[in-house]
C-alpha cells in the first residue's frame, strides 16, 4: 500500500537519551519533511530535504538532526532528548523539489514523551 | 514576520453550512492549502488555491483573495464525520508551508 510509514507509533523516553524516529515513503517523492505539532500551535517545520543527499533547517531545528541517504527514508534523530521535545512528530513528503503546488502527504505520526 | 490566523474553535449543526476563515501574512506567496485533521490522526489534504476565486470540490469549497491575504473554507451539508480540525497553510517565497494553529469544528446533531 502506497504511503508514508512512521515508527514507532509512540514512545516514552528518559531525558538525555538518544532517539531516532523513522520515516519511510514508497511514493518516490523527491521532498520530505519533519514537523512537530504541539497543542495550540501550528505545525512547525524541523528539517526538510528537497532531494536525496540534501537537507535543510526549518523553523525549529535545534536539538534535532536528519539524514537523507536515499529517496525513501528520512530519519529524525534527537541526540539528547529534553522534556520540551515532548510532542507529536509528523513526517511528510511531496512529489517535487520543494517547489510549486505539490501537495504534502503525511505519515500517521509518532507521539513522543520525554520525562 | 510570517503569520496565519484562524479561529480556534467553531460549532455548527448537522446539515448546515459553515465557513472557516483564514488570514495570512507571508514573505512571498505561492498558494494556500487547507487540510483536515481528525483527532489523533494525520492531516489530510483538502484543497489548494493560488489564483483568486472559488474552488469547489463536492461539499467543500475554498476561496482565496490574494490582495486581502484572505481565504475561507466552506463546508456544506455538514455531517458528524466533519468534526475535525481544519488547518490553513500558506506557501511562502521559499516554498515552505506556514501553518495556522487550526480551527476545531464541532458538529452538533
């Protein structure tokens, strides 16, 4: 089934631990994105990738890193988790180089709690 | 700065019509998107406007006025399953989406 998958679905993490959120898409989309969604706030872009091998910083990149070794996968790493990183994380992809009108399609999300 | 404003919450009755407004201020403009998000789920695409005017898609329509920095989403013949949050997002000059906080729509029987 075509789409975007994310893992894990949810996670409780101790502060200071390292965590990688996984995102895989099978639509051969060029562009991929990581957002966080917090109550009362709009989706905020953490990092993005316009094509395999390139990444860029979004609005709230501090404390997060990404890599894009191939078209399908776009993992997000928290090197040393802090409680303010408690959030719902969505991965998205679009069939463009990040330009134009192409729609972003979202994965089901990862609910992360940092204690 | 860049900003998207939309009401926090609206209530409507099943079978009625509701209009959700959105105003935006962005550095450049490359289109306005509306997404629907049910509680605990991912956002799903509803509509895209880049030219002024109304785009109709079944029970849902979206309107854009670029000169006013304004858009609305119109939902007709409301059904209980339309209870969700509706997210407005504007694409800026860097082709990044700037998101509003969402409007929670409550449908009452």
